[in-house]
C-alpha cells in the first residue's frame, strides 16, 4: 500500500490495512509471518516533511539459533517516523546532523510506502538472536542429532563448563 500525498485532504489522513502473510513473505531471509499483519496509522504533512505514526500487529517466525526449530513470536510495535523530500534533504546537507535527524528517511516527495514501513517494523521487532528456549542444547555438529530430544555418542571438543572453571583457577 502506498499513500499518495496529493490525495491527503487538508494535509493529513488515517490509514489501515491488513496484509495476508503471503503479501509480505519472506520478510527477509530469516523471518516469515505466520499470521496476518494489521497496520493502522496517521499521516501528517508539514512543509517538506511528512510524519507517519501508527501500529503494527502480527506474528513472526524465525529459526532457533541453536537447533533451527521454528520459533514464533508476537510483533506488537508502535512507530513514529519522519520523512523529508530528497531536495529538502540535499539543501540541509553540510549541516551537522543530530541523532534525531539521522532517523529521518528520504523519499521522493510523492508517496509513503506502507509495505516498507511494516516490513521494517517487523525486522526491528525480531531480536537478532533467537532461541526456542533459554537452555536449548542445539544440534550436534558431528551427526546433526537434536540434543534437546536425544543424546548421540559423538565425541566433541566442547569443554565441560566445570573443568573450564577449574582451568581458570590455575
Ligand atoms: Zn533451539
Ligand atoms: Zn552427534
């Protein structure tokens, strides 16, 4: 969904959309959606700037970092974004950018791409490291056995944490 700024009455408007998972999948190489994504928000124009704020709600799935099992998590994110047209951005170049200004996105001045906003909010909401559970034992690097469900007889070079502690004493 794109919001054409020239269609905004009085320089502002509300938007709402429901994406089916397949509309956005894959969000990136590790994240996919398992439920529809609902986005609601408001757009406000002020000179060369556009302010967009709203909310994204969905469920995302990623692989556990250790055992590769799918892990689902809710996405429930508020966002407040600021856009500035390319020409206005270029004229402000050279001016020292504050941290707040760094989060400003540059756009073509014609439309806001809501699909991109929703994808970005999902990416921000999913942690870069994800475990199916705190103490996931992972997969044996030798034979591929899921160590959460069974032991294998492989000898690996993992140092027993108790011995590692002793080693640090000497
Ligand atoms: Zn796991
Ligand atoms: Zn093994």
